[in-house]
């Protein structure tokens, strides 16, 4: 799949000094880890990103030097790098320093524009360099990536619901999304995780709906309300909430890809097996969380048909749903 898209994948380990980054413009995150990592590798000039936005990409584009663009770090830096390289028609190298999400090879970027977050078509990287030695010590970032992949099960359930309402989807991308989610359940090393993330990224080639459904609208709602958690962690929270709603309303829903009645229990079991269940629950026990904010989840992305187009979020007893999620 990567060869068909002219993407070169490389795995590197400790003591690698990234010589291919020397002649390009580096875009990284505004955090001590990635900045210190670059400085220790001998890089003195790079652009930092705190908020991923079209405006930031345009600002950086004015100062680009060299033949290529390098995104080095987490999702925000990678997304801005994709946009800059696309706008300037320059080759792109991506170095994701942690497996925190499934967008690392996606040709889409999630960027704010005039204060509103949008998915923008950008480009594939020419080279994807995965530093396995950094991934092995990534802790909660790895858990976030696993949650983001488990979210594919909800996205596929939403697609099944949309198909019952006359929408049409690609069998190829549905298969890739499902393959990625299944692969993560058999995870035993960082290479397997990278393969799952890459497959999921390609599943979003023509649109993110194959890996981003009602659960990611929960994630976006939390982010909009100022909850400062990792993207994948909030996606995991969304998985539990959407799965619980599917199960609670199963008798009102048509027969779908997965059994709605047992969906929550099955996903909870999978998350416990991968040791991300408690991680995904953390935002729900945040002292600032109030279940009633979920009444507005249906307003986040109404143009994308999913669970919230069938179940009116304004009428859900969210206190009961959250209590049921947390009852363990």
C-alpha cells in the first residue's frame, strides 16, 4: 500500500542522528521533549507549533528554506508540516516521535481555520521515519494511539447505521479500518502498532469517516469545552460513551455490523485487555466534567451521518449513561 502511494517507510533505533533532516525546514511541537531532542541531535533552527492551524502553516511558509519540509514530533507538528509542504509543493518527511494517533501517514490534516477545526486535504509524506526507541518509552502516548485505533469499531458501526439510511461507502476502506482495529488487539510490539496506525491512516484516504465517527464527536466536544487530554485518550472516552448509547438504545436501532446490545461490554473487554480502559475513563471522573455537556454532541458534526443523527443527544439521560459507564 505504501509503495502504491510512493511512501518510503523506515524504522530507526537509538543513536540515529536523522541525517535526512539536515537540509530541510523542520516543524516540531512547542514542548521541551521534542525541542531538546532536536537540540541534542545538533539541530539549532526549527519552527515550533503550539496550536495546529492554517494560519500557523501560512506563517511558517514565509520562512521556509531548503528542499523539503520535515514534521518532527506529535500530531500538531505533523499536520502543520503536511499543510506547508502541500502549499509550497515541497517533499515531505514525517518523523512521529510517539504512536499517539492514527493520522501519521494520512494525507489529511486536522487544522483550525478562523477558530474552527477542519479536516483539510494535504499530501502524503515521501518518507515516514519511525523511531522505535522513542515509541518504546512513550507511555500514555502509546495508550492514546491504541484508543484511537479501537475507535474504528465505533466508526464502522456508524457507517453501518448510515448505510441503513441509504449512504454508500467503500468496501476497501471499511476493510482497512477493520483490519487496523483487529491488528491492534493482537499487538505485541511497536512495529505491529505502527502497521495498525498506517493501515488506519490509509483507510482515511478519501475521508476520515472510516476511522472517525460519533466517538470522535465526543472527543471534539470535550476539546471544545477545554478538557486538556490527549486526542486519542478522548477518542477512547468517546468510544465508551458511543458504545454505551448503542447498547442502551439497541432495541430502537436496526441490525448493524456489530451487535449493538453487547457492543459496550465487548469493547470494554477489549480495552481492558489492552490496558487502556482506566485511561479512557479518566476524563469522565475529571472534577470539571458534567454529563449534561453531552447534550450538544449532536451539534458538532451534523453533516456526517452517524449515531447522533438517529439518537437525539438533547434527549438522552446523560447522567444515567455516564453512571452506567462508570459503574465498575
